[in-house]
C-alpha cells in the first residue's frame, strides 16, 4: 500500500503477514519503486506490538536478499528483540542476516537505564565521513547522548552476557517455557499461543473454533493482567493478547509460578 511519506508492504487480512504472496507483492513494489525507495524497515522474527506475531522461517532471509538485489538498505528494529530475547543475541542471527542499520535499546542496559544505539555498516558510515568544510557530516545529536551512567550499565550488562554465558543458559529455559505453554490450549478462551525464545503472546478469543475476538471495549486482556497481580505477577496486554516477556535470569521454578498464575487467572476471569 502506498503511504503518504513512503510505501507499506502489503500485509494484513488480505495478505497475511509474510506469506509467499506477501513476499511477491514486496518484490513487485521494489521492482516498480526501486529508484524512490531508500530503505526497508522491519521488526525481525517477532512483531512485538502487533501481538507477538512470529515470522515464518526463512522469510527474513528472503527479504534481506530482495533488499540486496534492489540496492535498498535494510533497517532492523531490534529494540524489543535483541540481547537474547528471541534466543539469539540478535533476532537477525536466526537467519544469518546482517542489516545495513540495526536499532538497539531496552535490554542494552538490562533495562536498568534508558539507552539506545544505532549500528550501521561501514558503507553507510563512510557515506557521512567527509572533511568538516564539505558539510556532509551527519550533524545530529541529543542533549543526553552518551550518558556515562547508562553506558556503564550497558557495558556491565554485556560483560555479564559473556562471563555467565547467558545465551547458553537460555536454551534449556526456552524449551521448558515452551513445554509449559502447551497446556494453555486446553483453555476454551485461548485461540493461539505464539512463542519465540522469551517472547510469548497468548491470544484470548471469544470463540475458539472461529477465532472470533473479544470486543475491544470489554478490555478482557486488561482484566486478566489486573487480576494476575493478586498472584504477584505483573503482565501487560496487547488488546486481547497477553504478553509474557520474563527476565532472562528467571529460574524454572519462577517460570512455573508465572505460567500457573497466568493459567489460573485466564480461567477465572473468562469462565
């Protein structure tokens, strides 16, 4: 779909997210608008705010190849998916994709302080590397850029990843979480459970067979997240989708508590 300030890849009810038909539409768009498209922006592997939508395997790689073919920069928004959240250091690592621009934040500091970083390839970096007098430098900055306290937290966080082997320890916990999520399909109000690493979306539906959603105004997801606090668990909803994004340091015992509390609450709130 053509946007006011650019183009949108065709995805939605007519073209379900990243099907082969959708990829063909993207390629057709690139063919038609190659000279007017500078970059393609994606949230790789998992679309978080969209409802924890997990990409089909191989699609990220195909999009990356399409961008290379048409000389279009690939910008990956990994604000939510980086630093082990999907089971890899970066979501792009699942399909060996190196974006031209990588956007990072949130877990960069372990969530203790706000900090963001933008990484680029040398090709893009060199595009702004000129003598000052040429005025082609990327004259950009924020008042609190490079905050020393936030940067120190980020460095400490990265040292923990290396010292404690955080990613290696995640594998067994991701499998344990996946096993525990299976029973949620027993609930008549759960239409789908989507998981990639430590990113989970439990979709609540009014009708399990037709996948008819609860009316937005009923606030079913909000009610579940309010009630589950009585079990000492803090969750957030994305509409009718209950989001689970536990800390990477969570234990199996704590995973049990998280899942048991969420299961019981859904059962009690929607009866």
